[in-house]
C-alpha cells in the first residue's frame, strides 16, 4: 500500500499511480477526495483555495497531479474531459492488449487513422488514434512497442476495418519504414503532404501529381507549432471528444520546456503528437478536400449557366413532340410518311 497526497508529476508516486491506472503493476488506484470526509462542506473547500491558491488546493484536496504550472493543456479542461468523456474501452485487443476500442466501425461514417512511429525497442511507443471525422470523436487508440514494418501491417488492418479510413503517418525518420510497408500493401487512402510548408487547396488537390507531394505527414519546425496550437484550440473549445485515460495522462505531463511543447522528462508524448496531428489534418487537408470538391462543383455549374445564358457557346433546341415535323420552303411538313 502506498498512501500519499499528489506532489506534482515525475516523482515515484506519480509514476506508480500512472502505471496502476494502466494496469502495469499490482497496485489498485483509489482516489479519496476532500468531500468523502463527512464533516467537510463546500465552504471548507473554498477556504482551502483562499489559503493555498487554486493549484495547490486542487493538489491537496482533489487528488490532482499538477505540473510546475507550465502545462500546455489547462488543468480545468483536463478535469472536464476526465469527468465527462473518459471511460474504459468496450474492447481491448491485439497481441499485447493495447488496442483500445470505444466504438465499432459504422459504414455510414468517415474515419481517419493518425499514427506516430517509434523504433519499437526504446523508451518511445508507437501510437495511433482512430477519429470519427464528422463528430471529431476518438473511437479507438493504440499505444505499444512494435517494429515499424509490423506496425505498417497493423495500420493497414485498422484503417481497412474502419471503412478504408484516411491513413495519416508521420514521415520523419523511422516513419518511412512504416509508410513503405503501407505502400507495399497497396493501401489506397494514404495521406500525402505537400513538399512545401504552405499547404493550399490547389496543392492538396494536386494529389495525383506525386512529384509535388510526399507520402505521410511532414512535421517540420513550421508545422509543429501550428499542430500544437490546433490541439489546444480544440481542447479549449471542447470540440473534440477524448475517451482515453492514456491520452489524458500524457496531457498532464505535456509542458512548455525551453519554449517548446513536449513531454516532461521521463515521460512520452507519442499519443499527444498523433492526436494533435489528427486535429490539424482535419482542419486543413480534409477541409481543403471539401473546398476543392465544392470548387469543382461550382466550376461545372458555371459552365452550365454560361451555356444557358449564351446561345453562341452551346445551344440545344427544345425537343418537339413529333420529331418528324420539319420546316420546308412550303411550310411545316410531317415527313413521317417516309418511314412507310
């Protein structure tokens, strides 16, 4: 038994607690918040805030692990998700049991699988999320240690299962091995990035000109801050549904360090980066694809309208009831008699 008040993150108690929640050790995590005491009412809790401050009181009274105050995600937003959406998956599967499923595929919906790749033999993990694109809901998640090539096979399998989902894989370093495996499997809905950092509707719609695009998502010095900013915007507005306690655990230790958003020392941000990339792609490439389709539709409609307005461009004479009535020098004549 280990009994303690949370004292920040990164220490033995916090790491042991995180592993207990993930089922990676023999401890059973139990939170005893301030209101389990029968003599403590809300006025007592308010007094603690006045005496200790908001963050210290949350740590001492609400069993809340807090960082040094440099968290990228606001504490109140993480608390909202934990209380509102986070729940146990309906299914855990895979060789290691690390594929968590909250919702089965619905063939009337569109999905996106977004993956971060690790070597599979170090302290980093490979991880992916499955999103319901329209409702922006996390419906499945994986975090585990697996070889890049085998990871490619897993991604093709899960993307195919979820209605041939758009498959987004970060292409930095070891990610190429996974992407090459996906390409060798001839998966048809792999995401391609523009070779430049300036993604536009036109650059996205040129997806078949492969010399202008590169397979996978390119995380660069320019796109990384945009990706992080997009995630914080979604979380702040609470317009994405997060159901995973593993992802929420990474959010708690995702901090600003030396001006860069990254995991606190000794922790990982693999799920965070895949999650943030998915939200960024949803708001850029997928929106661009929709805009491109609307642009194409508008262009085709403009041709139709032009034809209707200008007879010199193209004019179709209205069909007569009897196609054999024709204008002759002697007037209109029915020539159907020629058919015998």
